[in-house]
C-alpha cells in the first residue's frame, strides 16, 4: 500500500472584496484586523444561532399558552 505524497502547503490567502492577498506578507496591523473580523464573524454566527433557539422556544411557549387559555373564559370586548 502506498502512502500519498505530501501535498505542498499552500500559503494562506485572504480574499476581500474580490481581491486576493498573501496573508503572510500583510503587515501585522492588517493581520490583526483580519483576526478581529474572524472573531466578529464567529460571534455573529453564535448569536444568530442563539436567536434561532430563542425563537423556537418562544414559539413553543406560545403554543402552550394558546392550549392552556382554551379552557379559560376571556374578558368581554370593551364596548
């Protein structure tokens, strides 16, 4: 059985607004901005997922509330 030849490691590339950049050659300040954007993207995904969970939970509670209120007489509409 042959082991596959190791592939050449491709340098990391930043693609931003349709342009490609060699990440290793960028100034440290720019690399920090890229890392900051990656963290921000991860946090956005995390909070979007949290919002989805909250929406499902709220929908479930609304269904339960609707079910429980079926046996309770509501107040009459104001005249």
